C-alpha cells in the first residue's frame, strides 16, 4: 500500500461510501470522503486530488453538477481525472456523465479488478504525458530534435487562436463556423499524431455535425481542458525533446 496519491470519494449512501473506500485502500489510504455533492464540491475547492469518484445521484449537488463545476470553473481539480459512479448501466447515463466532464463511468457493484485497471491506466498517463508528446513529434521528424522543437513551437503558437475561434463560434451559436475551426484543429492533430488530443477533437466534431449546441459546449469544455494542459506544460515537453535519453 502507498500514500503517494490522493483520492476524493463522494456518495450519500454510507455503505457504498465505506465499500468504495475499503476497495481503494488496496492502493492508498490517502482518501477523503464526502457524504453528498455539496460537501464534495467544498472539499474540491480546498486542495488538489489525484483522482475523484462521485456518485451521480446525491442531494444538494448531483455528481453531474459537481463535474460540471469542476470543468467549468477555475479550481484546484479542473484537470483531475473524475469517475462517475452509477447504479444504471444504460448508455444514456454514461453518455451524460462524459458530457458533464467525467473521464470514466463505473457501474455498481464496482469490482476490484475494475478499479485496478482504471487506476493503473490513469496513473500511467500521468507519468508519460509530456514524454508521449515529445516522442510522437520526434517520430514525425525522424529523430531530428531541432525540427521537432520547431514543430512543437508552431503548435504552441497556433493553439490559442484555434481554441478562441471555436469558443467564439460556439458562443455566438455559429455551429458551422465552430465545425470549420474544429476541422482545422483536427487536421493539425492528424499531422502531429497526438492520439489523445485527436480523440477529443473528433468527439466535438461528431456533436457539431449533429447540431447539438448544448452538448457541443460540454465537449468543447473537455477539449479546452486537454489543450490548456498541453499549453501549460509546453516547457516540460520541450525539455523532453532536449533530453538525449528520451525513449521512443
């Protein structure tokens, strides 16, 4: 057992809360519990966590409400991986969770192996993000580090305007213009071969094609979080490109 990562869990059912805590303590005892959505949101504004597990049906604030607050406001946990916990297995419930800003959805009863797979996947992503982007562009540039740095510099310079164009079009209700701006972003990430960024761009593209303005705003919020992380960590990506021992 280790305490090197922290988890917030929230559920208004005491038994469910206790059971999830017992399961998660196989990996860490650094766990904070909340008995409803309002308490969860208060705790999330006080300090950062490494993972968040929220029951979607809670009083005062639902898990959906908390997730939307997380992704839609400046706070410690805006980019923290969040898992929706639900008793309903329908696709509609899971789609609603992702649209609200959750990264994953688990259906009760939660199995230990599911938690193991989920935590392993996200903790691996945490450790390789910057190296992943650096490795991908190095492959594209055939190991030419100077060219790789130039290409990444161009990307970092272009991203703010591309994000702004999509956000402005969505704010004005111009879904076709938003689609066109997002299509440019799609082409950019096809070139750079960043699979995770490409996935969120494609999700927004599909919703824009369906002309669903509300859902498009939610998908754009997810995309903006992803791209802002990349911009916030550009120095780390460039440092990785300068390291001779970067593993491809």
